[in-house]
C-alpha cells in the first residue's frame, strides 16, 4: 500500500526535476533588440570544451558553424534564420583564443578567454527583425541555437625518410582526410520583444 502511494510522489518529483532542467536551459539564453536586429546571448551554451579545446591547445584551428533559427512555437519550423561561420584558434604563447568571422564582412577578435570568444561569436549572429514578420511585434517566439565544430585530421606524414616523391604526393592528395565533427542544439523560449 505504501509503495502505491509513493509512486505518484516519485512521478511528480521527476516531472519537477525535468521542468527545472528545461527552465535552466531556457534561462541560459537571452535575446535583445538592437536597432533593427535580434541579438542572442547564450553564456550557458559552451562549445570551447572537451576534445575541441584539446585540439585548439595542440595548435590546430577549428571551424565553427553557428545557426540561429526563430520559431513561432517550440519545435516549429523556422520563420527567420541566421548562419555564420568562424575559424577558432589558440595562441600557445599568450594562452588566449582568437575568432575570425569567415566571409564578407570579415571580422576578427583576439586575446580572448574561452567564454569571451564564445560570446563574441554569438554577438556576430543576428537576425534582421524584418525577416521575423509578426513575431517581432510583441508576440511570443522560440529560438533554436545550433553549433557545429569541424576539425580535419591532418594527412599522415611519410615515415620512410625518402622525402617527397611523385608517388607520395599522389597518395597524399588522393587520400580522403577524416573529418571530426561535434554538434549540439538547444531550443529556448518563449521570448517576446517589446517595442
């Protein structure tokens, strides 16, 4: 009898914990209006960590693709979208990160901590309010943030000591390099822009 009574309480506790976790993700993302654009800040969404961080500290550069989608409801299809590509690197002497926005207009930032580099990348990701339609006019909307980090493994070097030969060059250029990819996406909301 007592175990039958404990089940509803356990279920309620699990639902409260799940709701709190979802709320924490939503609170980790904020949006703001700046002139005619929607800006996003996501200090809770970190991508310079784990294996990508180790590879950066090994002196390798990593490509970062950021995608911001504006949704009319949770899980809905996007009504507006922004994508930016960055190149991340790490200065071994200064022990600081650098980020470069790829494509026109190109921008760079250097001598950054990991959290400052992440924040700088999100600052470059904006959605024009005009593309949001009626969602920019005091209506609720959700956003989906997604990142993708790409790192290509370098081609193995020749170990036989013969240097560059025609055969080794053909093998090096015809060999497909293995690409390593890390992705993560979150949805947060509802948000409302005030006029």
